[in-house]
C-alpha cells in the first residue's frame, strides 16, 4: 500500500502520539474530508475491484485523508492553522498538556502542585503562555516541539512546580486559600512623579 503519510519531523513515537491527540480534535474535519473521497473511491472500487482490493483502496483513501488533515494543520497560511486547536485554556490543559506533563505530585517533596490550578492567577497566566506557544509552534515541523518544550513548557512548569512558587501552601489533598494573606504582592513604593510619564509630541 502506498503511504501518504506526512513527515512531521518528530521522533516516530512522539509523532504517533501527536497525531492521535490531534485526531481527537480533528475527527469532524476528517469526516468531512472522508465523505467526498469515500463516495468516489467506493464507486470506482465496486466497478473494477474484488473485495480485497476494495479494502486496500479504502485504506489508501483513509491514509490520504488523515495525511491531508495533518498537512492542513501545519500550513503557514490559511486552512485550520488559522484557528486554535483547543477552544480554551482548560481544554488545552486537561485534554493534552496535563497528560503530556504527567508527574508524581503526591509523594514528591520537590514538586508542588494544586488541582485547583485555576484558582492561582500566576498559574493561569503561565499556562496560558504555554498554550499560546504550543498553538504557534505546533506548525513547525522542524525544531518547533523542541523549542516549545525547552523554552516554554519546561521554563514555566519549573516555576509552577517550585515549592516556593504559587502552590506553596497547597498540597496533594487540594487547594488551600491564602485567607491569612501569607502571600503578598511584591513590596513597592510609589515612583517619583513624572518618571513614567508618556512623552508628548509637539504640535505645530
């Protein structure tokens, strides 16, 4: 069978997981793509082939459709890449990223985590940054995933996992709100008047 597989430039095992995860979000698009291709392929197969050849041709069609969807996913202009794969931050985290970044947070003294991560503003911002970086770098079939892990995921997750980070008072048992105000905004004093004033333009 002729393969129509698109090379994503990843390790085969990593690429397989990527395509499977992407396929979960792409099934509606795949079904739309399949419908027209299947209609033509089935008609031709029934006219000219035996049962074994029909199965082979339909398998080829499925490969072509899946490859086309992944190809569209990576297009720099137009197509599905103009849209986000995930609809919101929670979806990105729970359906993809938290599975990718699985860690033992129950018995580790080196990692702090909170199941109510959304209750921590810093966690929201850092995970949002990770999500936006992934949506951009997923299109890069070269070093995109390496850049994403090294410069974005690993960097921000190290800050969140830090025992002195935003989850300091939380535990594996759950979120602990800081009602006593133990975590405060960084100390600051008012800046001198005019230091950050916006420059004005001279009007003629």
